C-alpha cells in the first residue's frame, strides 16, 4: 500500500468548547496520510490515476475553514470521512492540532468499513 501524505496544512477555524474559542478563529494544523495505489500513475508518469493531492488539500482547507466544531476529535473524524468517501481511500490517518506553547491534538485512523 502506498501513502500520500500532506503535512502541516494550516487554516483558521472556529474550534473549541470554551466561550472565547467560539468567538475567535484559531490556527488548526492538519497532517494526513491517505492510502492509495500510485503504481498506475507512476508507470505512465501522469496525474491520471493518481490521488490528486491538490484537490484533496483544497477540499480539506475549505471544509475546515468553514467549520465550527467543538472538539478536534470531531473535526478529525469529518476530515477522515472526506478522504474515505469522496476520494476513495481504503485507509486514512488524520492528525489535527491546535498549536499552543506545544501542540495539542488527536490522531485517528479510519477505513471504509467505519462509515457503513
């Protein structure tokens, strides 16, 4: 299994359950590992048949930027569902962090059977 990875996608979003967090956008940092089979695309050296990381990153950034979740766990779950359902990945690993003095976040792994 091959993995496409995106590290440190950063976007401002409403995230958190404290009252002040519901008023002020914060930076959210996202790491994704998405299972894919890149052999066909590599054989012909073409984006055709490849998982389009530009489309995936744009979709995630737009989604997160307009979201208003209370928990990073819920946000991570929603991002995983996008990768699995919209991009057809058989497995995804999502890390979501709210950078502070040191990161605070969550890492989850999902596959299609988690969304049946």
